[in-house]
C-alpha cells in the first residue's frame, strides 16, 4: 500500500521558476525522504528529513515537514530543464530490524526551457 | 564505486518461462530490497533482506515469485512460471541499516512477458 501521496500528480513550469511538490502520509514516521527518478532510470535519493526536524536545505532543494498535519513539501528553486523527472516521497517507520520505505505515487515535473 | 548492479537490463520472455533477475548491492550495505514498478501500481516493495536473511516478504505477489540472497554480494529474484501481468521494471536497492537510511537503487530490469 502507498502511504505517501504526492500532489500534484503532474507539474509543468518554465525554467527559472520554483517548483513545489507536496506529500501527505497517514501514520507516524521516523523520517521522510525525497527521491528523483529520471525517465528509464532508477531512483536517486535527494534529501532526508527526520521526524524531529521541520526544515532542511540542500543546494536548490528545501524540504519542510509538519508532523501534526502529516505532510511534507519539496521546493526546487530556480528550476532547470535537467530537473525534469518524477519526484517521490518515501516514509520510514522503522522498528526493530524493519527498514522498509513506503513510496508515494510521485509527481511528474516538466521544466520547459 | 560501482553502485547497485542489476542484470539483465532488459528481458523479454514468453509466458510460462522461468525468469531470474540478479542484483549486486553496494559493498558494506546490510539491507537489500526488491521493488516492482508499473504505471498502474507505482513502486511496490516485494521483499527485503537484512544480513542475507529475508525480513519481510509480504509484498511478494504469489508463490510464483521467490527471492534468495546466498551471500552479502548477490541476490536473485525468480519468477516461475512467468505471466504477462508480471511485465514491469524490477529494481534492486541497498542501504545501511543504521545511521544513514537512504536507499541506493540499481538501474532496474525491464521485464516483458509475452
């Protein structure tokens, strides 16, 4: 089952604009991660935010986490054509030796040159 | 570092045939995951291992699917007999179990069953 649900399903913007994607989830988590998938490739980890963190930055990426609303957002600033990809949030609810991630359905981002 | 290696990259087979997908995780990673990705169902976790031991196989769709990890550097996912509805991209991923929790994905195997 998919715990994380991304919104919107598809997003098309012009190069240089900012892109915001949202993720909602249902159960308590240890951390939330964002991944990127280029067409025909495997997923690539972008950023991880722990449940006790509210905001995290990495280059042009900014992630926020609101555990009270069970939601997260990924902001990509000054987008580039190379940012065109699908973006997935993944929630982690680790206990004992359990380490599985539950991936959402993804947001397809298209950055137009 | 070579990253996660999967083979073959593409597999086309006829219904009823046995299919074996292979994965070499990143050296030192103690967790290995098998996923299946389709347009209809998205990314599904099939099974994962910790230190070569299966931890959770609840995502394996049916008895036609089996996975093994005979050592820390090799895992297989087998489908026998294959069916057209098994057509998908199968990903292998690996990670550390402590400290850093991100998963590293292989390039995937695109399976087509005709």
